[in-house]
């Protein structure tokens, strides 16, 4: 009997790395199919399922009733894991965000943009947003929802040789980050270095590769046609996935804003899955 248990323990130890490899799930930001969903949301939800994706960021409903959209998701083995949290709504009443998340059973709520004058965000605005996010994050935590911020590149201007975004990273007590690696790169940051410096702050990543030779931008704007298949651009997506495995990042979300998203997304899915299958 002792031999049996010893063999069982050794088997579980050998199995554990495989379990870790599968800890990350590929997700899709539905904004990637914003144009297609206007034409035939049923068809494209079915297509997402065919791509082998079941986790979604979104929650709009596309003109359907809650019952109709819920059935569409269930029929295709899809679920919403993250909903949007608009900044101005956060300053007024967070209950609608809580209600939206709970309606779908979403574990996360993400703010994607901080209103500011065109160009880089000021340090004062970033400090105000950080305080707001900490307050909101504490309230959402009581409801079982994790609040996240999605950087957009305008946070990477410097004051006295210090990147403004570092202030938010250093002072995020009650919220984490849904880091879009494309926009971090556009702003002049290194997403992999940031992950390594601030481990555990990134339960969701937006994986989006950038066409080689694309100029950066610190205003949160850029040509969406520079979104390319993961692994073919100038961002170290493979290294980021490897680090995500180490840190236990829960969702690797594909966001492809280009006009080629329907053809590129399945290839990006395949790339992520190949990288996840590699040992650390």
C-alpha cells in the first residue's frame, strides 16, 4: 500500500507542470469583431466557438434580450469573463457595473480609458485616477469582482526621468491591470520588463502584436492595421506568454483591431497554444 501511495505522489508531481501549462486560458476581446457583429452576431459567436475560444471580454448583447444573448452564449459554450467599466461611470455610481458583471457571472471589470486632453496624460490626472481606482477596487472586491485598468500608451511620458505609469503600478493597492502589450509598446514601455518588475499585477493580458517598423505613440492612438498575427511582429509575445505562465496570469486575451481580424485570430490562437505547450 505504501508503494502505491508513493507512486501516486510521484505521478501527481510529474503531472503538476502540465496542470500549470494549462492554467492560462485564451480569451477574445469582442471589440475585435465589432464590424462583423453588426452584420451577423449569431454567425460570429459560432465562429468564435469554432476557433476553440470560450472566454470573452465584452457583454453588449448586440440588440438581443438578456435571455436571447444568454442562450446564444450557452449554445456556443461561451461566457463573459470581463466587462467594461467606463471612467465617468466610476465617478458617479458603480452599481450598474456591478449589475453588468453579475448578470454574466464576470469575475473582472476593466476601465479602458482615462479622459484627458489629447496627448500624454498629466501626472496629476494619473494620481487622481489611481486614487479612484483604489476606491472602486475596494468596493468591487466586496462583490467578488476584481477591478483592472487597461493602459493605453499615454501613461508613458516622463517626469524627472521617471515614467508616469510607474506611479500607478507602485500605488495600485486594490486593483490590477489588464495590460495591452501593443499599447504599452506604442507608449515606449517594455511589457515583459514591466511584468517581471511587478509580478502578480496582471491577471489578464491583451495580446496584440505590432507590425515591424511601426512608430510609437504617446497619445493612445495608432493605426489599427498595424495589428498583426501574434508572433510575427516586433513584440516579444512568446516571452510574455512564458512569463504569464510563471505568474499565473489567468487569461491571455486576443484583441485584433485590424480589418483582417477574422483571418488573423485563429492563427493567433494557434500561436498562443503552441507557446503554452512549451515547457518553462
